[in-house]
C-alpha cells in the first residue's frame, strides 16, 4: 500500500519505490530505501512528515504515493 494510506504513529517498512528514475533517486537520497523503517509523524491534506533513519522529512502527497510499504 502507498505510504499515504498508513496511519499516524504506525511503523512501516519501505517495500518499493515506484516512479521515474529521478524520483526514485531523490527519495533514496532522503533515506527511503527498501527495508528501511518509516513512521508517519503528522499528516496534513495528504502531505506527510515522517521519521526515517532518525531524521524527520516532509514530503508531498505525490511523493508519498510513490513509496510502497
């Protein structure tokens, strides 16, 4: 399921990144790699703030839909 469907506070494991090569590379540079643990901290209008690799990152709804957990 896409990251946007996960609940706030729930720990998830990144399974796959979909989309164009540039988008996948950008998300991987932020720490979204297969097997990494991601937790949604806050969600507003689909945009999410997540905790990944001990770092908080804000991503848009479009980007979050490309991260499958």
